[in-house]
């Protein structure tokens, strides 16, 4: 990969962003199709690079420097690469997020105001060991007309480099510099200083990492932090359903941020529910710990105060018995990460109380937390899952990578006409229809 200094890369991305914003949807979709083809056509090259990363990561695991969850997230195989290609194709199939009229209003006759969706500009992303995240983020940035600067974890450096080069070469018809890869930690520090050129940063990692980024830059930050997710089994739960959901939420893929980390069980059903789910968890190799009330019913380890706020990212789970839905809500709002929470119940009042009282990006009723995902939500893919509230929340897809402009179409109007005692009043009537250039002149 050709080496460039970070400032040059960001400048190139900034210039590319201005041109990419005017690339039509057909061209962007064709470029996305080329990326999907490149992934499929270069499977062996990608897997060879990934094998090098995995071998080094496993050596670090043996030395106790990496976790098994990190190694699991790092690994690619034929099925994952096909999933990456299909994800890009799903982004291609999404509606164009650009040029949509979000709101339209007549200020007066032949004076019309349109609020229109446009790209953010230059987006910087710093993400963890999953190399598929690089392709996912690049695809979403391209579809939404944004230039993107990518910084993956050093543990995935070989995989990221190959994927970046494939994407860059597959999109050679797009404005040069729309995608950039930085690799060194010092490049990140330089990037954080470039608030005049970078429009948004999207870090994915621990709360400490996201806080570091937020505290060391003036660039707006949309953080993807850990997922301390909960499943609450209510007194009115269908226990067979609850068991299946609680198991899926932990075991189906424990290394991801939407996997459950704490299981809350209503005291009224704890004795009936816990023995079977604990046996099922233990058969799957889950390391369990619980509060005193849980340990009176099942033989599990002791849960500490730290466990309630820990994202294990592995086959580990904490269990707590609560008195009712209100205590479940209190526990989650105190210890959760505002990611994804689920209640299992047949009582609609309890479901409503839980769902409206929980402060989280996603709140589910009778469903696994693992559904919190941009692809599963029908967003095509996601840049990350935002646990904040501004400007995007939950899985951040194409809409989260856009902002808007106001377009005013007039016919020679002057502000003086609307000032003073004899001023013409504004109509401020809502308008239907989309903005098009030269709308009033009939061009």
C-alpha cells in the first residue's frame, strides 16, 4: 500500500467528498456491485491475509494478551466472506438516502423552502478486530455519498489492508481518495486534530476508548460503545419461550455487542425457570455467576458488583433475581449501557412499562437481543450501534450518515417586502413533492 501522511489523506478525502456528493445513485450502486464481486473473486487472497492475522492473535491469546472473543471476531472464512458480499448487495438495494426532500414549505407565492438530505462529508471510523467491519462501513459510506477514513485494529492489519486495496481498486471510477486507510496510532492522534477537515468520527470500542476520542477532539463524535444487554424474564413469561430467547441471546454468538450479559428473572418464576436454563447454559459451556437469591436455587458462581456492568463478549453470564418489572427497570437503567434490552412476558401492561421506562437505543418484547443489528433491521448494514441520542441512535445505517441542506427557490423576492408595518405576511404552508433544480422556472 502506498504510504501517505495523514494530512494529505484527509485533504484528499475532503476533496473527494465534494465530488462524491454529486455522483448519481446508479454509479454508486455499480461501484458497490464491484466491491461485492471483488470480495468473491479474491477469497483466497483475503483468507491468506486473515490467516496471518489470526495466527498472530492466537499467539497473543496463548500469552494472555488477547481474549478468545477477540480472536473469534477476527476470523474470516468462506461463509463470512459470502455474508460480506451479500451485505454489500443489501446496501445496494436500499433506497437512495441522498436528494430526498425531508420537508417542504411555501414561504409565499413562488418562494419555496426545501429541506433535502445530503452526505455528511468526511467520516472517520476507528473500529475493533472485525475486518468485515471495514467493508461494511465503506459500503455504507459510499452509498450515502461520504468519503471515509478507516482505522482498524492492529490485530487485523493484514486483513484490513487487503480489503482496503480491493475496495479502492474496485471503485477506481469514483473520485480518487474517497476511501483512505490509516494504520498507526500517531495517525489517529493527528486525525483528531483535524476538525476543520473531518466532519464526523465514529469510534467503535470500549466506553474508555470512546471517551478518549471525545475528550481529545473537537470533531463531533458518534460513539459505538460496549453492549451490557439484559433479558428480563417476567412473572407472566412463557417460560419455554423465555428459555429459548435467553439461550439464543447469549450462546448464538457471544462475542458481539448485542449478546446478553445479564439475565434478570422475576422471583415468582425463578424456581421454575432457573434450573432448566442453567443446565442448558452449562451444557453449552457458559460460565455462570449469580446473586444470593439465584444461588439459593442453582449452583453457580458469585456475581460481584462489577459483573453487573461488564460486557463479557464471551460465554459468560450473570444472573439476578428481581421482585418485579420495576426492579428490573431500575437495575437496567443503573447498570446497562443503553444498547439493547428485552422483556419476556405475556402481560402487555408489564411490556409497556418496561419498554417505555428503559433508557436504551433498542427495547424488545419477546425477542432476542441479537436482533439489534442494521442488517436485521432492514438498514442494509450498520456503521455501528450508537448508544447516545444525538444525532443517530441504535444501528446507524444510511440515514445516520446523512445531514441536510435548506434549498430556497424564489422568483426575485426581497426581504424588504416582508419587513415594516405594511409587510407582506408569510404563508408558511406545507408543500407536497420533491425539490428539483429550477422548480419554479419550469426548467
